[in-house]
């Protein structure tokens, strides 16, 4: 799942994982859990997360590597929020290659910046996450454009990018994802 903060990739990633009975591996959730438990990774990540900056590639890559190559998850997985940089995408490709994992599709939730800002402010008002405050929101969107958006080109070049209109209700977006993704997954079986 690829998309800007506030695009609904967490919600859609969870739903997609439930639909296909596979784990939902969210780098943001995993990192927030490390911060809560005050692990060494959590302590190293907390300041950058609060600022809305990305965590060092090496730290995120090793954390995700451990999650996705667990032998108890043979049926695949939904990766949400990772990779987020071209360096991470290259590392993900290497990990996949070494472990015989095929990355079938990258679902990119495309959504206008004004709508994102409104959604993130609403989420911040609900106090769900400390990084959803107005000072950090603009910065997280800038970080997304500078560091994550190049992945759209990266995965277009690899022919696995599926662009989804991320506007509308959760159910509308979910229906678009299923329509686009189901044939790809059937072909990959
Ligand atoms: P998210 O829940 O996906 O919005 O992630 C929340 C925060 O966790 C981000 O703003 C980053 O600080 C950090 N984070 C999550 N995934 C990554 C990643 N793949 N690379 C670097 N930082 C990440």
C-alpha cells in the first residue's frame, strides 16, 4: 500500500489483509508499538516520528525484514507504509528475491493534497495520533512528495503499479481496489 499520509492506506490495508486472510504488516504501527514499549528501536525512532520525518532506512528495513520472512506467514501479506523511499524499495526487492517472495502489486492511493490536509486535521482533532497536528501535517506531506512519490515511477517501471482514486468513502475506495487487484492476484496464483 503506497500513498500519502491520510490517504486511508492503513484502513484499506487492514481490510485487504482480512479479505485475503493474510497478515497486515504496517511499518507505522510496528514503529508506534516500539515507541510504546520503549525498545531501542522505539527510542531511536520517536523523535523523527514526532517531527513527521522518516526513520533511517536501515532501521526500517531490518524491522520489516524480520516481520515478512517469518515462516508462519506463508500465504503472503499486505505491506503498508513500507517501502517509503527508493532505497527501501531496492532493499525490499533484494529481501524478496532472497526468500522467493513475489511482490505482486503496488496499490497507490492517489488523492488531492487539500483533501488530505482536511482528513489529517480531523484525525488530529480526534487525538488518535500525536503526529496529526497542523504543524507536522504539512511537513509529512512534503516528506511524502520528496521521498516517497518517486516510488510511483519506480514501480511503474516495474509494471506492478495500480493507481487507485483515493477520494470518496472507505467502501467506494475498497471497491475500486478489489476490482483492480483481484484479477492480478488470480493471475499470480
Ligand atoms: P504511518 O503510520 O505509515 O503514517 O507512519 C508514521 C510514521 O512512522 C512516519 O511519519 C515515519 O516517521 C515512520 N515510518 C513509517 N513507515 C516508515 C518507513 N517505511 N520508513 C521510514 N519511516 C517510516
